[in-house]
């Protein structure tokens, strides 16, 4: 979801499930479901992945469904660095529920929404289907990665009645894993039971909107805790806290967004649950380096 070049990042097959409920205290909250599968394939010299994302905004007033196929090519740059470049093709469908829309001519100044609207249901319906494309790259070593991705490359028309482009979204991100176990910190390979910190940063720009996320994780087997800050350059948005449980075969995480903007936490913040199931892979696939994300 972040960068198509990350497909196959853990080398071995992986299944990920996510659920996010944003602003649950406000009528018309945003609920998102996400599922993905990816793995490295030696015969293809890279990773493959499938991604399905379902987003329901305004209690289903606007629903968006995306199904993507992803391929990332990997090449070795010397003994320490690897480079991956990925492409993503997406089937995207938006649905607008006319029965949940309200219009100004329905409003009585004293009694609220009491009148029938004179708005006419569009003859073309309120289902919009389009193709969408993305590309990205990531440079990484045993303990560091930096990447860039561009989504909505063709800026498809997502308007139901009038023409409306889906703006290009650009993402830059980086992260590292730093061992803090004293003398053991000189080792290069990452083990699941090592104590480490992982600083990360992400910048996104879409149209005139910009967003900056930065934070750090502390890994103390079998737990991981983290904190992030999300902001627009002119507006602080949220402090994000995360608690996770890690095993060799799965990872589970819960995060909560504490709103710090003028909206305050009357919105209810946001709850997100993530589950990653890690499968065993063949000996051949273990030759490829993992992305330390």
C-alpha cells in the first residue's frame, strides 16, 4: 500500500490484514478494510503481490474498492545494497449511495431536513470504474531503507457527474533498525529476539496537500511499542501510539490516533488493528535480502 517496490519485502510468503476505524465519535466515520499477500519469487527476480482495499466513508455514503496486482524487480548493488523497483496496476471502483445524500432544498430553517429534494438522480448512475497505476523504488541494506513511490500516475477521472482528476500522490519514506544490545550491536543480520529501535519518516504530497509522519519503534521481544507524529506543515494532526506482539509466524499490532488539532479528540481519534501472518519459504528464496521495515 505504501510503495509497490516493497512487494516481497520479507522474502517469504506473507499475508496481511488491516482494519481501521477513523473518527468513531462523529456521525459518518471512515472505516477501511485491507488485505494483501506478497512473496519473493526467484524465477521472477523479484516480488509479487496482490492488494485489496475497501474504504467506506460517511457510513457507506461513498465506498471505494481497489484490487491491485504488483510486481517488484530486485537487483544487487555491490555487497551491501540492493535496489527494488515496483509497478502496480489497480482496478478501482467508487460507489455513491444517493439515498444517503442530503441537499439544501430539504432544509427547513426551524425543523431541519423535512422536505423532499428536487435534485434529479443522474442518468449515468453513481458508479465510477477506472484503471489506476503506480510505481516505486526502494534502496536498502541489512538495516536501512529509503524509498519513493508515485500513485495515480495517469490521474484518472473519478468524477460522477463532472470531470474530476484523481491527483498524483508522491511518497518519500525511510527507516532503519538500530541494535541497542551493547557489544552485540556490531552484528549485521537482524534476529527477531534482538532489542532495537527503529526510527522512520514518511512525507506525502497530493495536489496542494502535504503530510509528514515521523516516529520510532522500540522492539523488545516479544513486544514492540511505537509512537508517531502526523502533521501538515501548517497544522499538527495526531500523535499515534502503537503496541504490538511479535512471533516468528505472525505479528499483531494495535494503534490509536490521538487528535491534537483544533478538532480535538471529540472525533474519537482512530483505531487500527493489523495482523501479519508469516509463512515459511524454501531454501532458494532465503538467498534474497529482506527489507528491514
